[in-house]
C-alpha cells in the first residue's frame, strides 16, 4: 500500500493510501451517501466510467458477498473512502473489498478526508477526476486531455437477448445496463423474463407477447441514445403496461415531450425522501441520477407527476394519462436500500392483472 | 375463521391504481362525479376523490347512495320521492364505487336510484373486490382485486373510518 492521489479537473489534489488495483484511471467523480450496500453500488453499471466517493466513514466491513452483485463485471473507475475495513466478520463474505477491487482492476484510495472532498464537490459539481501515483503537471495534462465516452450504454448493456425463465407473467426488460436487482424482483414474482438489447424493434418485442415491458436503469445521458429508443418507448407504451426505471424513466420523459435538467450535484444514496403525490405518503428510496426531468417541460395533458423528491423538489416519478405506463427515477429494486420502493414493482404486476379490462 | 387477503398497503395501492385508471379511461376528470354506495363504498369514494384532488387540484363531488329501498330482496316500500344522492348527475360522468361486487343486485339497484336522479353521460363501476357469482349481467370497469370465492364464504372490507383499520378479510 503506497501513497496515491485523487486529482480533480479543477486542479485540486487529495492524498491518500492506495488499495485495490494499482491502475491509473480517469472518470467522472460522484459521491454516494449510502451507509451500507457498497458492493451493490460499486457493481451497479450506472457507475460505468465513474469514480465513487463514499460519504460513510468506513467501507468494506461487510466483505464481498455472493448475493449482492448488481452486474457480472463492475466497470466503475475508482472507489474513494475515508477508511477501508480490512477485517470483515460477515460469515457470508467471499473476500474483502481490497481483493475484489484488485480482481476487477478498480483502484481505490483510503485515508482521504471525504467530508472535505464531498463539500468541495457539492460546490463545484460533477467533474472529471483521476487516480494517479503522483499529482504532477503531466497527470493534470492527461486528465484535461481525457475525453470520457458518451456511449456508456453500449459498454454495459447486453448485445444479445437472454431469458430468465419463470412460470408467471411474461415481462420483457429492455436493457441499458440493468441492475440485477430488477431481475431479482421479477424472479421473486415468478415472472418469465426476456432481456432484450436496447436496439430491438417494436415488432420483435411484441412478437414475444409480453404482459409488461420494463426500460431498465443504465449509465449516462439518455440524450446520447439513438432516436429509435424513444420511438420504441412511444410505440410500446400504447400497447402494453410499461415501467421505466432510472435511465428508463428519463427516456419515458423525453419520449413524451419533456426535457432534462442536469442536477447541480448528482443524487446518489439509499436514503432520499420522496413524496408519492397521490397519497402524500413519504418513501425512502435509493437513487442514482445525474439528471432529472424538468418540471416546467412536462406536458400536463400527457403526463402526471407522481413522485417528487422533497429535498430539492426534483421530479422522481411520471405516469402517462392515457396508457398504463409509468416511470420512477429512483431504484425500486432496493438493492441496496429500504424495501418500501419495491411497491412500484407490485404496481406493475397489478397493472398486468387488470389490463384486460379496457 | 377469518383470514386477511388484502393488507392496508395493498388496499391503498389498489385505490391509487383505480384512481389513475379513472383518469386514463375518462381522458381526464371533466364532469366527473363519484357516488359511493353506503356504507363502505362512500369512504372508498371519498378516498378516490382525495387522490384526484392531490393529482389534479380539483374537488370532485362525492355522492352517497343508500340503496335499501331499491333492493329486490327486501319488501321495503319504494320511496315516494327519489333518494337524495347529494350531487347532480345529469350530463355527468358517474363512477359508482362499492367495496365488494358479488351478485350484481346492489349495483342494479344503485343504477335505478341514479337514473331516478337524472341522466348521466355514462356510469362506470369501481369496486375494491370482485368476488364473482354474478346473478345479473354486470361487470366492473375498475377492480382492486379479483378474489375467487365460494358461495358460503364471506368477504369483509374494513375501512379505517369506521372499522379503525384497513384490510380485506375472508370468512369461512
């Protein structure tokens, strides 16, 4: 373990001790306020090409477990912590965080004053960052010259269809780099799932005769996706119960005429209070978003705002007025996070049960 | 022996979904009127109205209907005057709300009572539970949950306003 540095595009430098992989990486830096669930967070593909700063003081005390992967191969670019736990007493653990990051070639830095770093990020907003051995001019030149890809979805979404068989309702998941939690929630409800690449056309989806379609979570800015995705959304929402999650929610908004705003600082954590407008009930939900649907751009003749974040009033859920189609910006699979968000998945299945009535 | 088949959360969710479906089917809430069938249907109608108010910031009138005089299994005298349902239904889109849909006779009686009060554009039916065993050609447009039952079973809907808690139970 040697000293390593986190450098930001705005010129600031943070010194700490390296762990995990020794690679030099570049990524977009974000902070996550979750107290637990670091394995799910690091393996979530929304963090493709991102360096994750954890605000919780100690990370790694639960080890790495077989049941907490949100993807097969994580593609985050770094993990920044105040203190990495070397010892885990979790009986389910397979390895510690250090070994896991080494295995997946992700560098980590421990011993950084993450409180100061996060305060800084809250003021300056998301930016490029790099994990380096020495913070000299050369390192900053390299960082400034780095152009991060805008085609994150292509890097993490499945190029091919695959099944996740069940005995219940037929659900098609359009994959933009999904969290395994979505499939886990569907399996819990016995759904017969087919995951399709996002380049699929409407006829192919309908040929599977789905009871419902889910547009999955994924990384990046949905405006970088091809137009065919929005057309697919518009055609499917008229025909079959539909749920958009995370990136899928942003696509649902865009497909129905709304626009996106960049959040001043991204929402990443498991403890965001969100109001369900229709009942005035409060939910605590996991979030991971850099963009939100602009509330002033919503065509109220078409969409209803169903959920609102009560910290910054950002739009967290939408529903179509004319079709059984809805979306949530947060992660209803609760991996990690409180279970109350999973009622969104129940809603989809109740929609399936009643859809034949119209 | 009674067994809970819908808990409070699922009941709330069912009412929420029915509310969205009412907006979906009526393409908005213009000229909408809710009429609850006494006793529990009234509270369910009020909850749907509260949800519509949250979403659309519009007060939807809620009527109440006591159908005792219109029932075909009781020898009550037909009321001399029409029953006051507290709302005007003429040229309105009426959503009739009840807790359990069973034989369909209650709904038939309710339809008679509404028609005596005016001429609505249309009438839809929303029920929390559809338990089957219809004796008349009546179906619900909005259903919280379909629960197949035997004739000798009893479905009991509890609402917080009078029972102190929300759930649906089945008695054998």
